[in-house]
């Protein structure tokens, strides 16, 4: 392992920049839970492991620049996030590469995790205040280490045919893992990808590589029938959808909602929101008193009925106690809220609106903006009487 040469060829760096740029393009504003910044971490890790420090710096810088148009033009992330990505990631990779060539792979990976998490957290807290704490989830980029190690080992194989097979299988396992957990959990595929990665690490022969390649391809075929996996693919591959590179990217696509050229017309900073469906409906119980967010949105959470649990992402379970977040933009307050005379805890409501992933807050899912709210069942006391002198659990 320690004697594995560094990659010094210009073509190798160029290939890495293109492949790494495409993977970095999938980055979101805030780290996905369990995945950190996802493939951006994997790109830095492999650059630190494969290249000497200066080349590692250049490789990550090139990949980050390559990713810029895929982030900015379709408004996939905030412009400042895309620019900071170009500035910070090469600087973080350089010392990780130094550590790799002096002390080995594992110290390099751990130091990269520490450098990335600390830099992300520092920048976010200075920029966002305490709301930036979500960037601490970048520490879970460490979950990509086994996949990075499997890819790294595939490049060491002396058997060219097996090297190609192992590289393909290792890369496929990393892709399946990412697309299984970025927002909606597809546990079977996630476990399959993890198992495949560890087998590839410990078994180095053609039969194993061929068998795992076939199994992973079958897993992808299964994923094509799995709604969570398809929703993950749709939102994660957002930058590569040509429809998202023009002004019609946020058009209302469903017939059961009013036509609109921009469903986010009155929504603050829409580049933080990834659309799952432009017109979704959900019923559930309101659990806590509504509140007004800093941008004026009227916000509350509902516990979705069993038939709508599929709308919850990993972030909803961990950060919102299984609640689906609902937001009504200021422009729609009177029209949407007047029929219910305000929302009260314990109300059963039906909500219709844009079902999205908030990439700026822990990758949880929301209905935002909500177009319609129907009160199905509620107390006689309405807002604000329903919350006067009532204690609610934090």
C-alpha cells in the first residue's frame, strides 16, 4: 500500500478533473445527513491518496471549477457556495495529501474529515449564525471512505481486466450508496452497496469482481422500481437535467394544481429547494404551534398519515422528529389560511403544494410553498385561543 506510486501523468490529472467535476456537481448547499457533502468528499479523498500534494491541489481545483456551471447555471446551489467550493476544497485537500504520503491512508482520511468539517462549520457559522450548525453533518463524509478505499485498491490491481472490473464495481457501489441515502432511505440498496464495497476490499479476483458487478447492476434494476430511489435520482441529478438550465425550470407540471411558470415566484432563495413533485397532497396532524420564519413564511409541521410517510426524508426523522415541514409564503397567507381560521396543534389538515427537499437545512423534505390547506378536523377554539396558556413540548 505504502509503495503505491503517485499519479504524475497530465492525462491522469485531466481525466480526474472531468470525472471529479461531474461528481462534485452533485453537491448541495448543506451536507446531506450520513453523506456529508457526498461525492465532493470522495473526490478530495481520492485526489489526496492518488496524487502528490501539488497535483492533488490542482486536481481538486480543476474539478471544482469544472463543476461551477453545473451548480450555478441551473441554480442548483447558492452562488457563494459554488465559489467557496472552488476556494476551500483544494486548500483542504493539500494537507490531507501531505499526511497521506507521510503517514498513510487512514490518517489522511481522518484529517480530511476534520479539515472539511471545521472549515465548513467555521464559514457557515460566520455566514449564517447558529443556523449554520447543519454543516457539521459534513463529518459524515467519512462514510465514503470504504468506497474510496475500494476504488483506490482497484487501481492497484496488476491484472488489467480485473482492475477495470473492480474499478467499475467499486464506483457503482459508491453511486448506489449515495443515491440510496441522500434524502429518501432505500435501506436494501444501501446495505447492498456497503457489503459490495467491503467484499471488494478483501477479495481480489476476477470471479468476485464479475459476480459483484452483476449483483450491483441487478440492484440498480431493482432501484428503477423503488420510488425512494427514483426520487433520490431525480433530485440528486438535478444539475444534469437540461430542463433545469432555463427559465422554465420551476414551471408547474401537474394538472391538479393551478398553472404557473414559476412555482417559486414568491419564495425566498429557491436555489436551496429541490423539487420532488410540483403538486403533491398530504394529510396529517399538526403537532406544534405555527411560527413566522425570518423570511415571513408561515410554518408548521405535521405528522403525516401512514399513506404519506413516503414523503419523509432522513432529515425529517432525525431533525424534525418525523414531522413534515409546511410553509406558506407571505404572498399567500390570506388566501391559504383564511378558510381554516389559523392552524392549531391537534388539527388534522390536508395540504397541497410543492413537495421539495430543503438543501439548506439538513436535507429534510417540505411542502413549500403550500397552495391549499383544508381543515379536516379541529377544535372549536381557533387561533390564537387554541394556544393561549398552553404548554407545548419542545
